């Protein structure tokens, strides 16, 4: 028996070596989703009498691994305390990435991090350089855990005002902190953050946690280094950090402003200025990839729902816990359009020039993401008996690994659930990894044909 298990494991490792880094990363996430499905399907993970099926388990597991938050079951009514801790573990695993957790265990057991492992880390974290990757993952793990612990402590103490026992308060605090920091979108209140719609302190802490998780690990590391460096003049932020931070904040302001404008005479009509502001601000922040909400988003008007769909499609920053096409992709697309309209063939910003390969990648990611999401909307429109706007919103939420919903998730057919599962998975691994998984290794052309111009536009 032991011999057959060892032989199967040997064959698996042999096949894994033949895979490209992108194919290996996707394989690891598939394994993570499978194991998560099994863990969440364990009898002691659920409350007695809770309804559960294989497709529900798979959907919940993929949603947790991809830190999306869309769910076909009520988390608070379905999972036991043990199940809630398993869910937190899966969210943690999905949030920081399989290679971050894997590297931690490799180092723990004294395994040498070789070239193959570094290539996997580079692919998982969207990096372009093999050097310093192990140190990067150590810092990511340390920063995220510290953020979550501080958030859990603050929320746990504050939740003593809401819950009868300190155990319940701190479980809610820990789960909320992990869910917000990983942008998981799950909740154990049964109503997201609606019970705290008028508690601006709880909302503010969640906003900070969601932002720290979604803005990108390199930004957090560079900010930490800048704060700890005594001589600030010798420290320079990278172009990635500058663009990411600028576009991230711009999208938050843009989203808040236009949600406020669109709903001024509708949802916000009978509300005070501060209620309206926090509703608009929190939903704008959550659309980055947070997935939590302080109200029923289905109550918003069509323009607001379409705006939120666009924001979710853009998603969070690269090398973060979020999905979507990512903020830098959106920024490079805008810069490319601006410079192309002015007759420029290169993009110059912050006294730097963006590499041509990165411009091509941003256009490829946007085009492929549009095709995937459009195809999903068409298929769901044929299989589901729901409003088209609700389907568009659901698709954008799944691809952006956001988790906001107009309430149609539990009513999806099995085909619909499978489509959403695929979207969540692609949103987590990333469009480029998904494409490289299909296409295999990059190949350099051995020869060229004569070039010829064609009419465009």
C-alpha cells in the first residue's frame, strides 16, 4: 500500500516537472480547491440539518480559494465553529497565494528553494525577476498576518459591545479581519455588514483592511521600507507603486463620487449627508475586491450597478489578494490611449518609460477578459431566468473575485454555478497564467515573413 502511494506521488512529481510555471500554478490552485471542497464537506464542519451538496461544496471552496465571497449557502447557518475555522484557513491560503504558503512550509522543513520553485513564485506573484523572491514571500506573510492580528484585536474588543460573550466577539473579530484583509467577502453575521450600516468605526476598520489587502503586496513592502528608512532622501518608490497607488485612490474617489451622484435622488434621497457618504464610500471600496456590503446593492439604480460592475471588472492591484484585470492594466490602457491619440508610440510617466511588452500584456489581458466575461453573460442569459443586469453584475463580481451580488447566486442552476466557478478561478489565477496554461511555453520566432500594412479603423 505504501509502495503504491509512493509510486503515485513520484509520478505526480515527475509530471509536475514537465509543466510550465503557469500550468503548475493552475494545478496547485486546482489541488487547493479540491482539498478545500473535501475539508468543507466534512460532517463536523457543518451544523446539523444544514443542506449541502457536492456542487455547493465545490462552489464554496472555489469562492474561498479565490477569495471571492459569492456563496450559494448562508455561511452563518451552514457552518459549525470548526467549519468557520476551516473557512478562515482556506481564505488565508487563497489570499496570500499557494506559493507563499508553500514556501513557508518548504522553509519550515528545511527544503532548498531551487530554480523551479522560484519560477513558480515569480508566476504566482506576477513578478519579473527571480532574485529576492523568497524574502518577498517572507515579508508578504509577515505583513498580512500582522495586519490581520491587529484588525482582529481591534474588532474583537469593539465587538464586545455587540455580542454577549468575549468568545463570540473575538471569533467575529478574527473572521471579519481575515475576510476583509484577504478581500474574501465572506461573513458570519448572515447579512454581511448590514448590521453595522450606522457604525462608522466598524466600516472604517474594514475599509482599511480591504485597502491594505487589495493595494498590492509590493506597495505595502515599499511603504514599510520607506517608514523604517531613516534617510528618506535615499528611498525611492518604484513606478509600480506610484501608478498602483494613484489609480487605486483615483478609482475609490471616482466610485464614491458617482455613486453619490447617481443615488442622490434615489437611494440617498431620505438619508443624511454622512449616511449617504459612507454608503457610497464603503461600496466603492468594496468593489475593489472586498465583497462586503452595508446595504442591499440591488436597491441601487441601473447606472450605479453598471458602475460597480465596471469597478469590479477592473478589480484590485497585481500581486494582491484581489482579481479582475487589475488596476495597473487599466492605468496602462488609459495611458496608451492618451499617448496614442497624441501621436506617441511610447508611454512616459513619472520620468520613466513603460516597457512595450507590458503595454501589449495589458491590452491582451483586457481583450481576453472582455471576451470571457461577455461569453459568460451570453451563456448565463440562456441558462438562467434572471434579469440581464443581475447577470452582468454577477459575472463582473465573480471575475473580479469581489463577491457582491444582487441576490441571484443561490438560485443559479448547476450550469450557472459552474460558469461562475470558472470565472472565480480565472479571476484568482489571472488572465496571463490562464493563457500561458493553455498556450504552454513562450517561444521566440526562428524566422520572419515580409511585413505588410493593413487598414485599421
